[in-house]
């Protein structure tokens, strides 16, 4: 019993339509799964899904669970809805060089208001080659700390010019702030979050600072929900957006890394279920379809800036194409006879509003049911009266949307393997143009929760080195060590940590500079 208790896993992933939950035993076999409607407060759907899978195996078997993993939309929703955000002090180290562009110049006003953010500019920062722009004036930082205390700011984001090259001023600023505000005061440091691109890195750090309380509440609520089900003394992890996990303490420091973890969980789940390491993964839910690339067993990262809640950022994010197609997508015929599918959707109400469930809205699910492709979903006879031309045109539009999204993710003209996952993948055909094979693995409907449950723990580093000061081989070894340290800090077993990705990018416009990106992964600490 003791050994099994350490190896069973509960995985939960929150989607826009459904919250999926699975329990996997010590041999990584699926022993329970469910889909529950995602609730407005998110946690309600999590509790319902958790209760259902625990009920399926019983309390005695549930005592074997030693790990609980959650992939959640809490942080994404907080930014999009402009709710529950911390009051943030944004400290920029960059005077006098950065006075031309103000902090958060292009942010939506309602988001800045929701965060009650105030920016501060102090002297310091570095040039691209590591030379100081100006000396760090610590009294200026102490004055910021005084304002933070007196005006009740709840979190601080620290960003210094070219800190991926030299983080000396950021680290010293944090030391001064901690001496003034206390060791436990939440401080987000830009060099630990983003990469080159000053404004985008600053934006990501401020958003991270705004999400501290959301992450704490989410983690605490998840642990309380586990205890309510009798699941205690378990290691709790949250999903990261690179397809791996992080410990609760790590998640409270870097809540922004949970954004977009849902699609990456699906990609990792697709790899686990098919044993494919390189493919395009099409995750079709109730509202949207997310298409990503599986590369060497992990989601391919985006190499461009990504907007979150209308804010441009540059921290690691999965390379995805999202389109408005899902099982709940509404089907309409236009005046010219053409048929549209989505992008609007009945979402989690599909089991109430779709024709096959006794509703009165024609959805994408009804189209495939009318074609006889989804006999197990609802009552297909309720969609049998649909006009045949509407059904054929609607299905052709569904296939076109999927094929176009797959084509958008290709890096070459050749055919590629496509893996279909998600409850809405019943919409997709058995063959797609441009696909060498279309795989729909067992348990495809809960691939996201499976991806959460089986994930490893990772650490990543992206740092710029001057080759005149640090030889390339030494820079790579230092980056590998730091990436492994990050993985261990996130909760990986040190004995299992290995480097899986090393990328060095010459940066000619910075002289002899080299940007080194390293990713390390390890198994959960047993």
C-alpha cells in the first residue's frame, strides 16, 4: 500500500467547456476518468470532476493517490476578466536611458486600473555588452519600498535594462526590497520570467506580479478540495505552459507560467497515448480548436511575442493556432446559401442546447451526428431531420477549418502525422488533406487531464553571454547547470534531471553576444 500510495496520480485540466479528471495507477494505466462542465467560478467544476473520479474507484483505492496535478485557467481568466489582481508596484531600473518610453504605455486602461498599478523609475541598468548604463542608487529603491508599504501595494515587479545579459542590478534591488519589505513579500524578477525585449519582458513581469494572490488562492482551494475528498498527504503540482509541472511553491512565484497550460497538457497527453514524439496535435473542445506541434515529445514554443489580455509579452508560450471550432459551434445558413460553423458556440451548454440533446440550436455536433459519425453522442435521430445540403456544407466547412489550421502549423510542404484529441475531435474525419496519418488514440477525450497527470517537471534558462568574457563551452555548461537547478526547484527528482534541449543563437547586432536557451526535465520526486 505504501508504495502504491506514492505512485497513483490524479490529473485535472480545466477547459473552456469541460473540466476533465483522470486517475492513473502506478503503472500509468487509466483507472478512472470523467468530464464535468466548467463552472463560472472554475473551482466548482474542479470539485465536481474530482468527486466523480474518486467515486469511480472508491475511497479505499483513492488512498493510493500520492500526486495531484491541476492544469487551470484561473490566471488566464483573472487577466481577461480584469478581476482578483494584486495591486502592483512596477519598478523599472533604467534611468536615464529608458525615459523615452513609459512603463505600460500600450496597456488597456481597464487592466491598469484593475491592478491599481503604479510605476517607478530608478537609475541603473546595463548595456547589451554588460556595461553599466548608470550606477544603481539604492536609496531610490528604499524610497520605492517606503511608498509600497505606505500605500498598500501587494506585489512588486522588478525589471532592469538588459537583465538577461547582466542581472546584477535586479538581484541587488531585490535584496534591498526584501530588507525593507520582508523576505515573504512577493517580488517578480524579469530575468527569471522573460527574455530579450525590454518592454515585453517588463510586461510579463508585471502580469506575473498581479497574479500572485490568484495562484495562492487556486493552490489553497485545490488542496482544500483534495482534503474534502479524503485525499491527504499528497504532492500537489500545477501545470506549466511548456507541458510540464511545477510545485505549488514554484507556481506561487511564477503564476504566469500556468497560462496556456491546457493546450500543452493535451499535446503531452497525445504523445503519451500514441507514443509519437513528432506530430501535429489537434485538440477540439466544445468552443475552440487548438492546434500545436509535438516536437521531441514536448510542445513547440513560440518564437514571437504573444499577447495576453491585450498585453504584449515575451515569456515562453506554446506555438499554437486557435480557431473558433468546437462541438458547440453554432451552424448557420447565410442568405447566399453558404453555411458557417462558429466561431460562436453554445459552449458548456452543448449537452442542453444541441439538437441531439433535445435542444433547439444546430451545432457542429448535430452535423456529424446527422452524417452518422457520432452515434454514441446524444440521440442522433433528433438531428435526422436536418436538411441534407446543410449537413454536407456544414461538414465540409468543419473539415476545411481543421485542415487550414493544420496547414498553418506546418514548417514544410510535406504530409505530417496528425493526432486528434479532445471531446470535440469526433468532428474530425478519419483522413485529412496534408496528413500522412490521422490518429485518434484511446481516451482521446481526456488527453488533457492525462497530459497533466503524466507530466514531468522542467526548468528553463534563456541568457545572453558575451563570448569575449565567457567562452561558448563554459556558457553552455553554466546554462545547463542553471536549467537543472530550476527543474529541481520546481519539484523534480535531482537523480532524474536531464537536459533535453540546448539552443545557442548568435546575436550579431549585439557584437559577440550569444543567447543560450536550455531546457531540463526530471521525474516527480517520489
